[in-house]
C-alpha cells in the first residue's frame, strides 16, 4: 500500500480507521475538513485530529510509527507525502460546546470521523470572531453553500457563546440568506452594511473601486459578481441612498 499517493480524504480515513482498530478514537478537525466539505475549493496540507479521550503520547507515537510515519516535532509525516498529521489532546469542542455527535465519510481505506457541516461552520466562526481570522468567515460561507446547515442549532449554540459570536452568527445567517435568496432588497442591505463596516464611501470613484475590490475577496461577493455586473451592484446601493 503506497500511502504517499493517498488523497487528503484517503489518508485521513486510513489513519482514523487504523487508530480506531487500536482503540484510539480521533475526530478530524481544523482546516482539512474545509477541503472535504467544499469539494476542494480550499486546500489544506494539515490533517488535524482531536482525540475523543485521553491517550498517552507514547501510545500515539508508537502506533503512528507502526503505520509508517516519522515523527517531526508535533507532526507525523510520510517521507514523500505533502501532508502533515497532528493529533491534538481532547476534548472535541466548538467554542465552549462539547461535541458529542459526529459525521462520517466512508472510503476504500476506512471510515473517517469528522465534525458535521454545522459544527464545521461553528468552528470557523470561532476562528473569525474569537481569533480575528477573517478567512474563516469565507470558509464557513463556502461550507454552508454546499451543505445543509442547521440554522436553529447554530443560533442556540451562539446564545451560549461570547457576545461577538452571537452577533457574528446573525451576520453569517444574513449573508447566507443573501447567497440563497439574492433579492435586490437583501443585496442593498448587505452592501450598505458592508460599506459601513469597511468605511467605504461610494460617492466617489475611489470608494466605488474599494467596494468592488473588497467584495472580490469574499465568497459572497464572488457569487454576487456571477449574477450582477460591478456597475449594477454600485447602482443598487447608490439608488438606495
């Protein structure tokens, strides 16, 4: 079996299953599940697992070496593979919530256990609003665009988290509404808030270009550009004013 030719999903499912056979239960977390849930719109070379229960470092290391991996600091690597595997200590959480239910994906090499799409979105929104990583918001949007998200569950979770999470989740839900139902009123409201947050004045050419440039870096902006021309979007918000 040539592990070096495995895709991310294949390698992750292989490791997850082989660890499970040795009574070491792990769950895929981190950026790698973004690649799986977005059909590789975003790529990752880091395969992060979280232990469901505590296991000794020596047991983990012994098992990974038996599976053919070398130890490089905190990572487990294969000589000719581009992927780095890290196995993190428990518990499995999204914000302050302990995760009990997981999704699974079957491959020819085993079964991969991972966060559900809804919990994946929670994880990314924590990255955005607690750790100020704006890319995480775009990852959450991409996951939500291709998977069914439990909005009620998302809101209930946010109510028990930091205030910034609660506000951020409402912004996310509205952005998702614009994505799925891009009416003129929704788009105008979204663009108005976007300009306000980014201190953009669209009354001059420079501000209009800033709006277009900033939107082009967002998942939702790219989707809007596929339906409206740049001038049409500017005219929508100008007419509102």
